[in-house]
C-alpha cells in the first residue's frame, strides 16, 4: 500500500493514464515497438507525476530515484509483453480497414 494510505490516489492516477494510453493505442502505436516503449515511458512519467501531485512524498530525491527506476522497469517489461501480445494477436492492420 502507498504511503499514508494513498491507495485511492494511486488508482485514480493509473486509471486516467491507462484510459489515455488505451485511447491512443489504435491511433498511434499499435504496430510499432519503439512507439510502444515511448508511450510506456511517457505514461509512467505522467502517472508518477500525477500521483506525486495528489499525494506528495516528503523525500523528493527518493521519489526522483524511484521515478526513473519505475520508467526503466516498465519499459523493460513492455518489450516482452509487446512481443508476446503481438504474436498472440497477430497482424491487425487488415482488420482496421473495416
């Protein structure tokens, strides 16, 4: 659980970012790993920044360290997840023409 019981703030910020990234998924990055990584990094940065605004930590250097580490971990996790989902879903370009 986040510090000082900020679980609701965590859910709200992640939900907003997830909605935004999901909305952009079809329009911008579905078939490109580099774009998926860029949006993963940007989405993580936005989510962490929103959470910091809503429930600020008293130790800003620690937050900055975990901020960068979170972006790195999410981007590293996005690579195999993207490749696995791409293989499972297949090429979707032909379906988007309808």
